[in-house]
């Protein structure tokens, strides 16, 4: 792998950064946090029509541009820098990859063009009230056969589940346990028997919902009962995407802290000249740069569908989660009293760092998973 980005990739980064800094300024983030939907439809349309971000990593035969996970990682990193409020992670990372990994070519041709065009908001519903991220956590049963199934049960922590037009639901065949019997199902967002309840979350920049299914009609996606490999791959890809998004936020926290340390004067000198502050900034820099290496390598592995993906996905998610949370916490400490106030953005990054750490499994979970995958 070449750790240097190409000229075209750097141009993509520059274009996305300019757009994000204009459309996701602090006042925009705070305004959208207070809304139920949590995003601006006009900006969402601009992302699709002007930059083609929703179609970036979707294959060309299904309405996308056919770029790799490396380019997707660049976009996510820039979104993480500004805490973008939009259903991008849910639609483009979770749902689209689930469809690509589990669906037939006909189903991909039916479902993906709408996501690529930004016309369809999609979500992936796999976690349940038990809070588990593995196969044992999936208890919802799918009843039926052929192309007609019904789903009954509850899905929790569904990112953008309350605004999604299409929901990809993970359930299992009756009588199965563990990795056996898992399948993907497609449900319309306004399906009869589906109740969607927005959740009050610590990180208000990423909306989540509880979905209650009461005999909801569902169409199977791919082969019912053989869905665990597709789900496992989807979760690994999501972990890589989360690592790249998080490293963008961590870099922003580092920049905020260093800038403040340069201008904040105490005892007649900038606080950045004090050894304690120097050490904090140096430690943050080391962790952020190391996190970039892990996130970028994981993005390459995902883009190449490399056999190392399961290992590096957990490694990147674990390391970057810790790095982001530490950078966000130290950013507040360096800012001192002002960093604790509602008016300062430092606390927004702290909340995003904590929620991103837990989402898809925390660092402890992924270290355990990493140990299992390398045979320790």
C-alpha cells in the first residue's frame, strides 16, 4: 500500500473540505441538532447533485461512481472534522454496503440507484435492546417463506431509522442460534405495523431511533439463513468507516487545542509555552498520527477486499476510538473553564467521540475480537 494520497484524492479532500466548512459550520450543526430529522434536505441534495458524495463508493453498474473505500474514507474524515449532521453514515456506509454484500444483482439494481442519487435515505437495523454487536445479539425472528416474510420485535440504536425511506433489517429464522439462520430483509419506512421512535441521545449530531415491528411485511435480501458472512463484512466495513470519520474529529480537536494554546496568555506568556501543555499536545499529535496510519490502512484493506480486513478493522476501530476520546478530553482540559461551556464546540466533539467509541463496539470489545481473529 502507498500511504501517500494521489493528486486526485487530495483534490477530492480539498473540494469536500470547502463544502463542509461552508455547509456544516458550528451554527449549522447546532441548529440541526435541535431538529427531529437532524439534517438539512437542501444540503443533502447538494451533496448528491454537486459533489456526488452519496454515489462515490457505489459501483457504476448500480448508479454510482465506482470509487473505493479509500476515497470514501477521505470523505468521512472531512465529515468528522465538522460533525456533519446528515444520514450519510446510515445510508452510504451501513445500508448500501449491506445491500452490496447480501443482495442479488437484481436487488442491487433496484435499491442502490436511489441511494446513490440521494433520493433514498436508507438505514441498517441490526442492534437490539440487549446492546450486543455480535450474532448472539440478533433475536428478532422472521416468519414466512419465499418472497413474503413478517418481522416482529424491536430494533434499537438504529442510526437515522426514524427518517429512512428504506430499512434493511437483520433477523433470524425461528429455532436458530449464533451465526446460523441470519438473514437480511427490506422494509419500507412507512410499512404498516412499524413504529419508529426517535431516541434522546448524548450525541445530538447523530440521530438514532427505536423501531418496533408488529408483523411487518418484509422482502428477503439475498439468501435467508446465510446472512452472517455478509453481516460480518458489513460491520467490519462500518468499523473502518467509523475509524476514518473519528480520525477527522480527533485531528480537529488537536488543531483547536494547539491554536488555543498559542493565543491564551497566562502569567504573561502563552500557555503553549508551559511544559505540561506541550506534553499534552505532543501526546495528542502522536495518537492522532498513529490513528491516521491505522485508519488509512484499514480503508485500503476494505477497498481491496483484502483478507486482512477483519483484523485491521478491529485494530483501527479500537485504536482510533481511544485516540479520539483522549484528544477530545484533552482539548477541553487545555481550553480550561471555557471548554466546559455550552457555547464552546469542544463539548460537541467530546460527545461525538464518546458515542463513536461505543457505536459498533467499544475498544475493549474490538481488542477481544482482534485477539480471537488472530488466534490468541
